[in-house]
C-alpha cells in the first residue's frame, strides 16, 4: 500500500496490546505501514451496534456475558482447528477480512487470536495471493486452535508452547521463542522512588498494586483487604468498572480508572496482584516485581497461572489466602525478614532482556524483503 511495506495485524476482541507493541516498532521507519484491526470491527455491524445499545461495554451484565462466552470458547481451546480452509461468503468475519485484505493489500498478516486464523487464511486463498501469515501467540500457554500448518511463522513465549506446535505438525524452523512483546514505554526504566512520587504515594509505606481488568470478582478482594488494615499503599486499577472504582475509593484505597499510567504504577509497587492478564504479568516480570495471580476467567487462564506458578509468579486460590499472603509479605518487607519468595526474585534477576517487539518487527520486515527479492528475480 502506497509503496510501503505493509503489515496488517488482526487481533481478538478483547486486546490489541501485542499488536500495538509490534506496530509501534514497525512505524519507526517511514518505509513501513502497520495497521491494527480488532475482531470486533470485523463482525456484523448491526450485531455489534445492537449489543452495545442493549448491553453497554462497561455494564455489569455485559461483563458477566463476556465471562460466560469466554468460558464456552475455552472448552474448545484444546481442540485443534481443521487444517482445511474455505472461504464462506455468508460469514461476516470471512467477508470483512477479505475486504480488509483488498483494501490494504498487506505484505504480511499477523494474527494474535485463533478466531481470526481460518477466516484470514480462507480470504487470502480466495485472493489467490501468496501473502505471508505470522502467528504471535498472546499468552503463556498455547491455545491449540492456533496450530495450523498453513501459517508461515510462529512466535511463542516458551519451550512448552513450541513443543506443542511441533507435536501439531509445525516445523521447528518456523518457530521462535521470545517473551511477550511490550511497548517501548513499558521497557523504560523508572526509578522506584521517582515512580512513588509520580503516583503521590506515602514513601514510608510498601505498595501493592491490584490490577482488576474490570473484573467484578475483585470486589470481594478489595473489601477483605480493607478489613485487614494492611499498612501499605494499595493502588487499585479498576479499568472501566465504575463500581470497582467507587468501592476502592470508599475503602480508602488509591483507585484509578483506565487513565492510570500502569507502567509507573508497576514501578512504584512491591507487589502486583492481578488476574492472568498477559501484558500486565509480562510488564511486572520485566520490572522484576513479585506477582500474585488470582481469579482466572477460564480453564485456559487457569493453565496459564499453573504454568507461571512453577517458578515465576505465585498462584493464589481465593480472597482469604490473598489477604493473608499479602499481609505477611508486606510485614516481612517492613521488618527485613525473608519473604519466602527469594527463589522467584533470583529467577527474575537472572532473566536476560529481549526486546521481543523489535525482534518480531525485524523478522516481519525480513520476510517482506526476501519475498520482494524473490519476485524481482523471477
């Protein structure tokens, strides 16, 4: 498009974080063009408009419905998708992806969600083009619906994911292991004392950050933490959930909506409490913060917590345990005692830095250049 190396990112409904991070690096050069399209934009406009009208995105009912749908979809997460591709003209996702491909004529398509894989491959097949398709897995465990031999290249977070791809028939030469991509801003080093000042925190207290993702189940956690009267700065990131925001503030906690600078908030913290949100966990690991993981929404997220809790984070089963472990951890930090998490800290300290966003960007550009050279030579 416009004589630029064009990369189209097709994401799932709920997050474009991974795509946005890579696109940011792609856009550094004026020779490149990155375009991010969310699955929600590709579905029936009438259906999306109707749902938004009846059940607003930030409503309690919409959040509950979303949790149910995620659970239903999760039941098929370990079932490999059929390798057969076929364009369905009556399917909005197939049709709209086909239209997007014709509009932008990308050199490479990057998919981050299993739900857009078959429609993307089918639309490219209908075009009759040799557009490369790259899968960037946006989790710490593999959704086996991502396994498709028609995909040209894969980026995954760990060896377990790579091994599952190989078991599914993917050539290991087509797989690179690299941490989840983060935006450049998330990679900036912020001094903890500076972050504490920016967040307006009491510098004499330890700090715990609670990232809720707008999940109503954190109401119980917020209430029980309040009853525990832990001597710490408690930051609550409520996302778009106004009820969580108001509850946290009523309990005397420092609460923010989606306007929070999450990078600074993590930097200011001694402990990050979160549901299995990949980007938040990846940022916390990068900043070498202790993470308590709780409230998985599905068995896929449960598996992610189980995997990470083998060495990198602490899996918490319920609100009562969370409050007890948080109180003990903060107390141990204040007294200078051993926390019991020394092995996790040692592992975090030993991790080598990899700028995955740049690494993936470089690979995408390399694929485009090689394809252009091949076409020029024929």
